[in-house]
């Protein structure tokens, strides 16, 4: 019995396109994401060690299923250079059925 698809977007940010590529390759090779997008640079400002820091980063967004979130976190932590990488998920509330079928077929079975 196949479980219901629970689509989510997982996002992380990283300091270089090369790291984004390693994350993308890792989750795609393990069939943990159906699609990974690496967006051009974004400017991030955040609290770190008691101070406000500002850096240029790349945003990596992955389309996946909620059941694969913890495995994606493992892959990201394995290759990510940050001490505390951002790894967040956003629930997708609606998906066009043909895209949902492709997403389901593209993920780890």
C-alpha cells in the first residue's frame, strides 16, 4: 500500500554554489528529492554568536515528501560547512495532479 504524498519544500542556504551543488547531488542520488533549485545569491542577515552578521549566500530549495525530511537533513549536514545550517520545511497545500504523480514517481520507494 502506497502512502499518501505529503509534499514539502525543504530549504537551506549555503556559502557557495559548489556546496549547493553537493547538496543537490546528494539528495538527488539518494532519491530524497525530485527536484532541487539553487537560486542566485541572496543577502542574509542573522544573529550569530551574539552579533548581527550579514553574508551573501545561495538558497537551495528541494521538492520532496515529508517522510523524507529527516534523511534530507542527514545529507545536508554531511556536506554543509556551517556549524548550524538552516534546514527548514514548508508544507505544500496544493499540487497539480500530474506534477504530484511525477513527484511521487521520482522519490525513494
